[in-house]
């Protein structure tokens, strides 16, 4: 059975508990695992001709030692040989489970999905959300430049200032993104510099049916998002679509009603709208929370 055939047999709601069980530190990212799962289901499997001998996904139990209070203890983890190739190629590979290892289809899917998203949630998803893995300093961002300069000559009495500048740099980047293609202005968002914490995340419908995209997002937040928003006092919620498939009046009413009930009733919630052509028929949601 190939990975594609396995995923087609599974429902993500049955896979999610095994991700949380085996990778508890990743449980907070469950909405993104679901998005990745839905994208993979829509991909066409195609083996990579550059690696003709690498056409199987092997799952095996590996022994490792971990430090506990009582000393060194031995434990096992599941080693999965996927994630280092194109996702289309991984989907076409046969799954081979080593002798003595008993796993259900949902457990196998959970391990493979975690391995395939170890370095990010697929190239297509990254493009849809405009994620950029920046390894250098944005020289146009004065806070980031100042933080880098101080970092190079780090002294104890500068650590607090560096953290402050790094936080301001993050706020600056958030403001720039929000004002680039939405109805928010910089003046309206200046308050973010005075907040104690900013939570920022992006989500993306994968309904592959324009009629179901809002229901997809509601399901994503209702059943897979575990973030506790109760302490947040301000929210910015931005909806992005392509210009060819804007939100309809009915969709706007439905999603606005959902977030008004989903987020704390006492919070100040502001909605924004933007255009990103790469979303095609889907909807992107960006949530920025602060207090």
C-alpha cells in the first residue's frame, strides 16, 4: 500500500489523537497538520526519477537513551524514512513496516505526517501563506538592524534592550504585513507596540470547493485549535481571498458570527480583508491576538 492509498483510507479526526499522543509538543499545531493532510490528499503521486532505489517508506522502532531523574533510561521511537523527498514522491512510495512493529493505519499516517512536516508544512502551503524562512536580517527594518548590532557585542546589561528591540521588530513586521494588502492603516495598528504579547498565526482552507471553504475553516478552529485565547483583550482577524473569488455576503456573515462567538466576548475584535491571488478559490485567515 502506498502512502497516498493509506491517506485516502484515513480521516484526519482519527489521526489527530495519535499525533498528540506521540508528539505532544506539536499538539498546538493540529490545525496545520490538518491543512497539510488535506493538501496531500489532493496531490498526484509521482516517484522521483532521481532516486530510483528510494521508493519505499520504512517504519521501524529505534532504541535511544534519554536522561531521567533516575539516570539514563532506554526508550524507543518510530523511525520513518520519508520527508526528505518531494511530497508527491513520498505519496507514491510503498509503506513497509518492520517485523515486530504493530501499527494501525491511523498510527502510520500520524508518524508519516509528522515526519513530512518536520521542516515545514509543504511548499504549497508556505506559498499560500507567504511564509518566508528568513536566515538574515531585514535591513529595511530598523528594529531588527539595531537588535543585530547589539547581539554582536552582547553584554549582560544589553540583553533586556535586545529582547525589547526584537519584540518591536516582530511588531513592525506584523504591521507591515497587515497594512500591505488590507484595509488597516499603520496609525490604527500602532497600539501593538504597547501590548504585552502578540500571538500571530495563519490558517488556510483546503476545501477544494468554494461552497465549503467557510465550513472548513469553522471546523478547523472548532475541532483542532487548542490555543487558549481567554486572556487576550484585542484581536485582529484578517480574511484573504483571490480577487476572482471574494467572500460573499453570506460567507462574511457566517464567518463574522463564528469569530464573534469563538473569541472572548469581552475582547475588542477588528476584522480586516485582503487580496492574495495565490489562494485561488480558498480563504486565508490571519489571527493577531494581544493584551
